[in-house]
């Protein structure tokens, strides 16, 4: 059964751009061979890390958004774990989040259609001016 995942990984900042592109291409091809469908691949650029990881203060962030069975995710994580150019990675299953947000959106629209129209505002009273009060 295919599920939706986001895989974010951080590459070493000292890699040349060509080598980074080649490595991202290699990983995306490995994911498709393992049975995943890559929906989106995005390089987020170089960012400062919150703390030193393997001696690096910066890292090149890459995000994969894919539909995959569990075995394909296992293979992708194995490759990320054994590759020296990757300093951190994280995999998050997002299909449950998508279902929950769709369900919440449906509830909001149903609730909006049930609400009666807002009552019309009562006309404001005109204030009595001091000259009119003196005339009375």
C-alpha cells in the first residue's frame, strides 16, 4: 500500500554543486527503482544548523515528496544512513495529515452552510444635540 511521505535530508556544505546534483539524482532514481513515485524534489539551499552535526555548522537541505510503500522508504533510509555526504535525515508520513486537514475543511464548510444569516443590525439612535435639548 502506497502512502505519502516527505523525506528531508541535509548534505555536507563543502560538496561541489555538481556532486550534490548528481547525488540527489542518484537517490531519486533509487527511490523510483524501489517502487516510489517522486512527486516533488526541492533543494531548499544552504542553511545554518541549530547545533553542530558531525563538525558542520551549515548544511544543504533537500526535500523529497513521494508516494511509496514501506519497503521503498526503508531502502531510501538505508541509503541515507550509509552515505557519508548526508549528515542528517528525517522521514515523515504525511498522508494522515492530508486526510485530517481534508476532514476538517469538510466540517468547516458544512458548519458554514448550517449557520443562519447574521441578523441585520438595529438602526442606531440619533444623538440629541445640545441646541435641540435646550429648545424643549
